[in-house]
C-alpha cells in the first residue's frame, strides 16, 4: 500500500510564507490523486481547506493556496497569522486504497 | 446549514463491538454519502470507509475490512459505523464527514467526533 508523506513540523514567522508538501511513495503526485488539505486545531474536528489540488471552500482564508510542486501536492500559506498554528493533513486518492491521509505537519507560527 | 451530530463516547472491552451514529441535518441526506475517519490519541487521521446514502454502496479501508460495517437510515437521516472484535489500538476519536453519493469526495462538513475507548 502507498504511503503519503508530509513534513513532521514546520515553523513560520508571523506574516511570513511557508509551503507544506505532500508526497506519495508511488511516485509523483498528480491532479488525479485529487489532493485535499485539512486543518485541525487541538480538540477540534478537522476542517477542509483545499480540495482537488487547488480549489478553496467558501470558508478558506485567501492566504491559503494549493498547487502541485516538484512532484508533490503543496499547501502555501502567505502572510501567516497566529491562528494558523495547527496540524495540517493532506489526503490523496488511489485507485485501490482509495483514500490515504498523510501523517500531518505541525505548523508553528513563531 | 449542514450539520453532522455524532453519538456520545463509548467504553468497550476487547473483543466487543461498538456502533457510532452520525445524524445529518440541513441537507437532503439521501443525495450524499458519509465518510468515516478515526484518530488515535496523539496520532494522525485514518480513513475507514465511505457509504452512499443513495444506494448503500460502500468502500472500506483494507485495514478494517471485515471488521467494520457502514449503514445508513434515510428515514432518520442517520449514518452508522459498527466496528467488531475491538482491540486496544481501536481506541480513537471517530469522525463522520459528508461525501458525495457516488464517491468519497467532499469532506465539506464533519461531525464533532466520538471517543471510543477499548480497555479491559
């Protein structure tokens, strides 16, 4: 079975920019993996930020954007705010799996 | 607005079964599906399966296939997840999340989570 990989932790300064990535053990991530990005704060249910690589929900702050970068799915946060400190999970779809989450990235805004 | 409300916390012994429910409101339940996801303490998210509320089609994660059954009741707008032969590593918060009726995609609304503790 495939493994979805994320950076365990990242730190960004307030107002700064950071990119979280989501890779696949099977090779390059493509739009056919329908990448999703979720934000989860302690004690809360996850919240979907991005789906289908780069589509935002109505509630997704404009400072978040999704893309494909260097064979991985990417979530870029431009202009980090203290409230963006959270765990971020990506999800990829596979023909057999069919849904696998990454291990999560703990984002610190400091 | 779309809302998913889950049943309360459960404590079960190893080998027992647990059934978690997820009551939907704010949309036409039978036009969508439900995903089930769990999160062990301090761990990441794990997808367990999907069910269509339109036709009852299901897909399960390989890890839990054979131990988990997903069902829906369109008369009450409720989805349920039953997990059998519980082990200590099944202790987790279980979430439901809305999906399309044809596949697992969407995840636009989540339940509040149900803590299941498996302990002798």
